[in-house]
C-alpha cells in the first residue's frame, strides 16, 4: 500500500502508517520495538511524532543556546547524527513534514495524526480505556486485552507478527 508524497518536486512512493492511541497507551514503547525489528530486517524507517505538548530544548548544549538566542533554524551535525531545530509560525501539516524526509526510507511511521487519511494501527491498553478511537482507516489493533473485531489484532509481545503485517501492506 505505498503512498505518494512529494520531496523537492520529486514524487516518492513509500509506505506510510500511523500508530494512534490514547495518552499512555504504549505507542512509543511499542514503536521502539517495531522499529528495532524492522531495522534488523533491513528496513529504513522514518518517524514523525505529533505532540500537543510544547517542545523545548534543554538549554545544555550549544545548539540549544543558539536556538534559544533566536536563530530560526539550527542544525547540529556530527559524523553519525544530525538534529534540526526549526522555528514555526504555525504548526506544519503532515504533508509539509513529509516533504522534508529524504527519499532514503522504506517506511514512514507517524505517531498520532489520527485525523489523517493514512492507514492506522490503534494501540489500546485496558488501563487507559478500552473504547476505540473514532478515526478512519484503522487497519489493525494492538492491545493488552481480547478484542472481538474483524480487524487483525496483535498483543504487545507479537512484534514479529506485527512487523510482518506492516511489511505486507
């Protein structure tokens, strides 16, 4: 189910899938395990995490200090890693963020973005509520309780099976 998005005028085909769920449902913990497993199988994965919290720099590094001083953009670059801080006048929509991802990934995972049209995997924990999220295009669920549903459902330990499902899309 590769989807198209544009990077600097080039049309890119890549799988995009969203993981959605309530606060503290385990989305990030699950995604860490999924990303590790996908990387072991040779997949290159990009992640876009949406948050309603205010992002802040810790102020301990030179790049943080430069950004805090008012720079519109700071790129901290080392031999193995680059971190980009970019100031926004408004929150960019997902398409604008996708356009910034290099065309070297096999899969883009978003955490959040439940209102977008991309395929979604819903993450549920009994402790955070068993009600399904009202969102379109949910294609599977991961939960810590039994669900009577027509959609594929995985538990939190079925990482390999979940990754096979994602790869098969």
